[in-house]
C-alpha cells in the first residue's frame, strides 16, 4: 500500500523540452527557484518529447533514469519545471517512491517561506489550499474505501470526502478574513483618494531590483536580496517629489513566467494597489538577455488583473553591471518619458526618477486665475478646500482675484458643480 513520502530537502530536478529547445536562462531560473526554496540539487535530468505522457509526463525510459538517480543520490523529492496533473503527481510518486513537486507547488512553497504579514500569510495559505483541493487523490487511495465491519456498513463519508469538506471550510474562513483585511485596505485607498495623494506602483519581473529601488527612493529598510521573490508582502511609503507634491509608492510582489493562477487569484486584493495606481514604474533588469521575454510576462499578468491601461514608465535597472552604460532618460517623439536607465544599488540615476515623477504629475494639475464676486464666498472656500491657493488679492468691487492650483480630478469635479467657472477665469 502506497503512503505519501515525507518532505525532504535534497531534490532531483527534471526539465523536459516539449517540441521546443529550452533557453539556458529558463533552466537557470528553474535552478534559482529551487535554491530559493532551500532545496539542494542532486542532479538535473533533461529530455525532450513531442507531447507530455498523460500518465507520467515523462516517457518510461526517462522515468527509469530519474528513479535511478533518486535511488543512487538518496534524494527526498523530485521537482519538475512543469505543471503536473494530480494523477501524474500520484503516478510519479508511486514510480519514484518519493515526494514529487511541480513548478506551481515549488513557487507556492517559496511564497509560504517569504510571507511575513498577516494578510500575506492568509493569501499564501488560500493559494496552497486551492492547489491542494485538486490533489487530494495523491497517494491516499487507501482512504477512498468505505469502512467495513459491524456497525460501519452502509452509507457514510470517506476520508477523502471528510478532507475535502474540511478544506472547503478552511478556504471559506480564510476568504472571510481576507475580505476584512481588504476592507481596511479600501479605506486607506479612499482616504488617499480623498486627499488626492496619487499612488505609484513598482512592478516587474522577480529579482529585477524593485525593492532596492524602493529603498533608494523612500530611504526604507525593506528586505532586498539577490534571490527570487525576496519580497512578498506589499509595502507602501509616502515620498515628496516636489515642495508641494507628495505621492504613495507601493512595492509589490515580483512576477515570473507561468505564474500560478492560484497566486494571481489569491493576491488580487494586494495587486489592487497596482490596479488603482496613477502610474506604474516597470522595473527591468537591463543586463538580462531575456529582458524582452520578462517584460512580456509582466505585461501579461498586468492584463490579467486589469492594470494594462495604466500609464507606464520603464525603469532599466542594474546599469552598473553593464560596461559603458550611463544613467539617462529616454523620451518618445512627443517628448513623453518612456525609459529611465539607472542603478538602484549604486544610486546612479535615481534622482532622475524624482524629476520624472514631478514632471508627470505636474501635467495632472491645473493652474487657474479666477475673479470671484463678493457673493461667491462659498466658491472661494471650496477652492481653499480642493486645491492650493497660491495668491489672493481683493478687488475694488469687494470680491477676490484668486490664483489656485488643482488636480485634474478636482478641477473636473469643480466644473461639474460650477458649470460657469470658465467664465470667471482671468486671461
């Protein structure tokens, strides 16, 4: 009778080329994921197939090769750089007599190690339970039989049914807790929106240097390391980009190719900071030969969460590792900033980010000179409430000439309330 193997740290790695040739960087990323999870590699088995085998994913010959390496190295588990079906995992564990983890399970394990906040832990647990709910058949076939014997015959609940019910109850409980946390986040977002403090979100492929740049811009101590998913929990800090202009900078979880759908769904509330941001700073590893692929992967996830329409400026980071590269700002034919080249680690070019942000948000503000009648004290008070009054002069008629600066959103709202406001503007 097969029982599920216990966990271990020594792993045999498996990667199969499915009708294509694997890029070396894809394998390097897989090995980085394994190291980030804390596993030690006992060897890498590679192969190629036109299509995955429905039973073992591998062919019989390659499966025998993996089993031989597991036995000779004393490995505790086998990690696949591919998503596996529940039945494939069950069959492979029977074949190898050790635990089998697919790419999704590997990433979920890393996330479980990195989560620090209450919300982050809940989100990771929710993703893990969703993943587990499809895999209750693995290695537990002896529990599917109804118990026999006197007093135990007849209708009853199998162990799998019990497990599934308990699992669904826990998922529902976590969802309720996350809804309360999300409600608190929404209150914070509403408060920032009311105060008209824009949010700028750092996004990018994992290990592109988002947290290092975040620390450089905010003078924070957010954990940053040269490893995949070093930062999981989102962090928000207020920064001033001009004497009278502040914003909230959000550091978010990094993306990766084939990011599990369970994680995208579980972290949707956290990624809401990105969805509702006024601007995205897309951090890119400038020296990575796969940077074009990484950019495409990030944009794909942004499209999944509905953030693909938000204005985006690309930040090409790590220029200190590229010979001859210098900090610079690239603009398009309309003079709009499209790329900033910098090194968050050395600080080269970081100040350009403040300048670009100040320029971007200055376009989102409206400068007005208004002539108000003595009877328009209510409108005058409204201007002080919504914007920044730069100057005010009394007029001979007893009114006011007011110079004010408003956000574009406040100006549009004021126009809706005061349709003849344009008639009060001083040329």
